[in-house]
C-alpha cells in the first residue's frame, strides 16, 4: 500500500522551546532575576562565584556530550579490509 501524501509520517518540526512565546517570557524572567540577584546581592553572590564555576564544569560536560554515552557511535564502523578494495 502506497501513499501519495508527501508529508505522510514525517515528524512535526517544532521551533526550539526558547523561540516560543512562553520560552521567550521564561528567558526574560530568568535574565531579570539574574540581573537583580547580582545587582542587589553582590556581597552575597561574589564569594560563591568560584564554586559556581567549578559546579558548571560537570554540568557542561554532561549537557554538551549528551550524558556519559558521548553520543551515538553506532553508524561509525572501522573495517580494515576496505583499505585494499582496488586490488
């Protein structure tokens, strides 16, 4: 059975969450909260900045590498016999 519809079973393309109106509003409130936290409570925040930077390292590692799986390597196989195909 064939289907002539070009969009049949195609995944729906959604914009990133931060491009939606709710995402933009959330980013605005996070930015405003960070601004007021830093301007009004600088004396309370500055002593913890080195610890926040150290805490950011494992978080960035996990989010940038997709967890400890480091992405999907299933499509990459190395076959040494392919080096001599022309012979």
